[in-house]
C-alpha cells in the first residue's frame, strides 16, 4: 500500500538503563515480546516482535571498561539467539545459530566492552529464523564510547543521530509480508524504507554539524546514499565519512555518496549550516533488479533545517575549544600487517538452489568449519562472489578486518574503505576482495556468513575455529 512520504517524525529508541550494578558490571534485562505498532495511519496496526516490545530495540549506551550482562527473555513464538554485532564476545555469548533460546526460556549474555568506541548493534541470529526475527523487530543499537573518541569532541546528545535503515514489504491490510510464510529463498528488497522503525520520516535539525550513525538492519537491500537540498535539486552535497563498523577511521574522508549494505555501519559528519530554511533529503541512487524496485526507494529521510542554532559546542568549527575541527588523524587504527599470503579462498555462490560457501552449507555439520586460524595469527582470506546478479555482504565474527583489495565489480576500494577496519564487507555482484585480520583475542568456534538474511537462513553460513597455540 502507498505510504505518504515525510509525514511522520523521526524517533530515537529510548536508552536502556541497568537493573542492577555490582562493581564494574551492569546487569540489564530485555523481554522479547510481540507489540502492535501503528505503521500505516489508516490501516490496522502491524504486529511486530521487539526487544522490550520496541522496534528498533532500546539503545544501549556503553562505556569502554564497564562490563555488561544482558538477560534476554523469550516471550515470542520463535526460537532466538542474540548476536552483539561488532563485539569480540566469547563464543558462548556470540549468538551461535544453533544455540537457541526457545519460547519461555531466557539466556544471560556477557559482553566485555573492552574494544574501542564503535557503533554496534544487537540482533537475532537463530537458525532458520534470523531474517524473520530481525525483520519483525529484533534489532537495536549498542553504542560504545571511550575517552579517545571523547577527545574528538564530535557532535553529541541531540546532534548525534543513530539511524537504522530497514526496507520492508507490507500486505494490503497493513501486516508485514512474511518471508517465511511466503517461502522466500532469495531476497526481500522491500519497497518501504524505514528509519528507526518509521517509514520515510522527517527530522527537524538546526543549521550546524551533526553526527549521523548509519546502520543498515534490512534483510537484502543495499543503498548508495547521498544528500540533496531543496534549493539545488540534482546536486549531491559533500559530507565527511569518519567512522565505520569498528569505530573511527584513520583519516576523515570527503565524499558525495556512500555505499552501505546489510549490517554495515558508516558514520558521517553532515553540515547543515548552509541550508537554513531548506529541506535536505537523504536519497538513494542504488537500484536492485528491475522487478524488485519500487516508486519511492530512492528516498530515505527528510531533514528540515531550521534557522537557529541552540548549542555551538561540539560543532567542529573552531568557535570554542570544545569544538576543535576534526584532526587529520582520528585514531591510531590497529591495521594488521597487510602482506600476509592468502590463507583461504571462499566462494559465495548459489548452486542447485542452495546458498553455499565453497560448496558447503550450515547443515553439513561435519564440513562447516572451513578455517582454523591459530589464535593471534594474521591471515588473509580471499572472498569471491561467483556471480548470478546478487551481492553478498560478508560478516566475519570476532575480528576487525581490513579490506586490502577489491577486484571486478566496482574495481577498487571506496576511498573511505581504504582507511577503515570492517566487520562486514560488501561483496558486490562479480566482486572479489582480500580481507586481513588478526584472529584474536579468544579461541573458539565463530560464524562467518552472508548478511543478506535470506541467504544466511538458507545456509550461506559457515564457521571458523580459532585454536590455541600448542605449548
Ligand atoms: Cu550481524 Cu552473524 O551477524
Ligand atoms: Cu548473500
């Protein structure tokens, strides 16, 4: 059904507070439960299932050095397993797909919060049901800060906007189009673009700099985002990319547009100061296959720029010592040594109607451990999309990775990829990439997979085993 664009305000998920604290450890509880949300103003409410009944889930605001235990209680109808995406959690707390919590059960997860500041997200990872669970609402922000990031005086509080993009489809009665009930095995691109759970919202902003944290929580749709002002339609406004999946980049990078695939995070500084009194629209120039694109998937979010700035601090404009400009080096990023030879080649492909990694699927229980790095080893893996017209955003758990080469497809690394560490690497149609990481700090079995959640549920999901060095 048609939805009127830019008629509902953008909302931010409420921050969650701990239920108890002991020393350095905070304890939280989340109920996974159904909720009816009025999405279409004139249709019946949509039944979703969210963390604490919120879609997206409540936002965790975490500080490096404080540990967390989160109890997830399953009041839904489907099994769940929670993954904190971007955290080097110990294997038992990493959301292993087969480690499911059944309806009526709960599980306590431990999160160390010892990594550098970054935008993480938590989402479902249950075997066969990840797409449905995440799409119906089991996804939320988990934002880790640290003192080093504080020293950059980035725009904060109301000028720091976490933005979760999700493309979905609805039936004519306002219910969600269910990928499981419809037997979908390829992709759900979705024709309704949500930001923080609201279709095509608008946001009133001040004419100053903002921190925008983009996260793509959708099932299959990737975007090429750009900004356009109402006073200069057709012109892309430059902005600054300064952080990725794993926190700040080595250097800030100016760009006119930004690629973002499923589960990726990219953070930008956007300066609205030249656009007082105008609308600035966040738009998408990326299309998907012709039969899957729709009327308004080139629109995302409308910013309505006011005329007054109420706070100038953290505005990165040198007007006060709390607003220094972004330094040219944002952080000493811990890039792994790049010259490792390729240790593994992984092909991501569809064969005989199945989504496979080197011919293996998750059900091949005795073959699905495809790599065995020794703990602390630096390895280069080559990831290949063998074609067929679909892209595969590949997520490797546990580690922060550097993409050192991109061949075919787009042909080269994006300028902001060159200075980033990532945990999801967008493997576009016919592309091949090299990714280097240090397989640490823990031993254990971890997953790697395609983050097009339909591909993942249809078993483009494998494992690697980080093994201790023999003594
Ligand atoms: Cu964001 Cu293995 O998942
Ligand atoms: Cu895929």
